[in-house]
């Protein structure tokens, strides 16, 4: 199950598809509605208060699914579908409750539309990036990168790679060979926490990331890699193709492809303009 991000008034709500409907992270909903610095603690107290007050077990409205956390790994997390999210929202005193309900209903309806027309999901992802301020050129590269990534993970699934931790290791193998650093090291370089690393890549970083994963897919198919170890070797080989091309470019330009810049940080050029 893939973890997606939805935005409510600038707050990220993690969601995933299960039984053809969206399931939303409860702690993310709480953080969005309350601005709590410790939404997990808030959720614990809310369940306790509701049980003592009305006798209702809020946890019965939830189920646990694995969704991606800030460290890039997937953990079992309390999630609710659209219908049960409304019940939990009723227990949270917040002026944002009514607008959140309208937002939630809209997101739920959009899922029904996407089942009927899958292309709508891609269009909405593009629109989300553009709403965040990304350029059209960047968005097209990012969307192509998502498609290449999905093609690669499909190959892994079909070749006996099933565990989430194996996906993390294989991805790190490609990144290390492509950029000389793992995704976790890359996030530290860009001073990111729970944000999606690739959403903070510049054009060249996106291009070399795509090259590494596309090359890995081709090598995996050509070698008919089966199981984790063979796919790990293919990942290293595919990443090395991107890594060799990156080193060649860096040698020609005298500049590193990997940078500490991220979308959250204000570019130096803008800072200078403000100072004038």
C-alpha cells in the first residue's frame, strides 16, 4: 500500500488506499485540527477521555495499516476511512472541524471519481505540486520519476522482493551508487525530517535519480534477477550507471549535483533581492 500526502490548510495528512477507499492517519488529523506538538499524546488522552465520558471506544472506529513515517519506513498506524473520521472529529474541539469535514468529504468523493477514471489521480497530483509553487517543468520531471519508480517496484514485486525493509535497502543501494549517499544521508544534507526527499530535488537530482532507477529496471529485466540478492546486485549496477554520468558532469562543470538546497529553504537569490 502506497502512502500519499493530502494537504489541509498547509498541514500534511498521510493517506493510503485500502479496499478501494482512502484511509487517513489519525494522528495527522489531530495535528491538523489542534496544532498539537504531540499528536500521539493527544490521541491517547482523547481515547481515554471519550471512554470515561461517553463509554465509546474511539479505537473501534480505526484499523491499523502500514503507512510511511518521517524516517521513510512503514509502521502500523491508526487510520480511519472517511465515514469514521467524522466520528473522531466530533470528539475534537477545534474551530477547524467544520472546514475539515468539508475537505474530508471532498477527498472521499474524489476517490470515487478516481476509481472510475484512474487518470484523475495523476492530474490531481500534478495540481497539488503546482499549488505548492513548483514549476511546470519540475512537475513533469517529478511525475515521470514517479512512473519510473512504480515500474521498478512492480518489477521487484514480481521477482520475489516482498518486504518493505528490502525495498528500503534496494533504494538505498541505488542512491548510494548514483549520488554517493543513501536517502537518509541525503535528507540530513537537505535538513529534512518527515518531508519526501524527492520533492526537494532540483532538476539534475531528479534526472539522475530517474536514470539510476530506469537503468536498474532494464538490468533487472535483462538479467532476469530473482530474489533479494540478485536484485540488490542489479540495483548497484543501475545506480552506478547514473553515478558515472553524474561524476562526468561534475568533472565538466566543477559543481556537485547533490546540494543542500531544498524546497523549504529560501533560495539565496531571493534573499538578496529582499535585502535590496
